[in-house]
C-alpha cells in the first residue's frame, strides 16, 4: 500500500528545504477513471492502486471487480499532475 501526498509551493520554497532544492524529485502522477470501472492510480508509470468507484467493493477503497457484477456505468476521464 502506497501513500500519495502533495506539497504546496510555499513549503517547497521554505528555508528548511533550501539545501535540497537542487535534488527535488517530481513524480508524474496519473489518476485515470476507467470506463465502467475503477480509478487507476499510477506514479511514474507504475500502477499503485485501483480504487473503487462503484461503491460495491468488499475491499474498499480498493477495487475488487464487483463493478462488473453490479453493472456499474461511468465515463472515462483522466487527471495528470
């Protein structure tokens, strides 16, 4: 299980990180809502999690495939950061 967090620009510019500015690493994060399925979270091309969107998973917040059994329907969309 991974942890995903964001840091605001004020924190990144703060004096406590001034010595680390040259080594900042920015990960490419994609959250893709699959058509009729879960939200798939990838970080730097690696799948981190498939999160339930149908509300019927027995393994929330993770998808367990129940969306197929309950006939969940939703459009596909994607967010990149």
